[in-house]
C-alpha cells in the first residue's frame, strides 16, 4: 500500500510541475506576442510621425513659395519635390511630377491640387475632418504693419 501512495504522489507532483511549466511557457509566449504587437505599433507610429512631418514641411515650402516676395522660391519647391520622391505617396509623387512637367514645358499650372492632396493626407493621418475646399493663402507685406 505504501508503494501505491508513492506512485500517486509522484503522479500528482509531476502533474503539478507540468502545469506550472505550461503556465510559464504560456506566459512567455503571450509576453513575446504582446511585445511584437507593441513593436509593430511603435514602428507604425514612427512612420506616421515622419510622414506627417514631411508632408507639413512640403506644404509650407510650396505654399510659401507662392509669395512673390520670397527669394529662392524655386529652391524651396525643388527641395519639397525631392522629398516627395522619398517620402510621398504614389499620388503625391504623380501630382508633383505633373506640376514639374508643366512648369518645365512653360504651361500654366496650379499647385493647389498638390496642396489639397497633402492637406487631405495629413488630416486623414491625424483623424481630422476632411476639407474639400481649395487651399487659400494669406500674404501681406511688412509695410501693412508699419502704418
């Protein structure tokens, strides 16, 4: 009878150890999975932050270049268009190329289509309401403030 009790105890101990081991393995697997999800979320957030920063800078450069008093306006637009080729969406790249080709061919062209796409993309990433109206710009000279 003593031998039967020993066998039952060994089975119970083995079962308990197996249960604890399985719990540790499960906890480890869940922790690894959660870590992977956090990493992917962080990567997505970094890409979104970079995209928004690029698009906002490109929007400002292009919009500021519309001011006739700005020196080196073509340099500002050129820098923005170079950045489009690296960070821009396929639609933004196509619009930038369309604009550049029209300027190169001395055709009349508006940059509003590109600015509108940039604004749409930024607002979508920031989860802001969609605005369909044309971009507008406020320009004034410094002498307005001196009067």
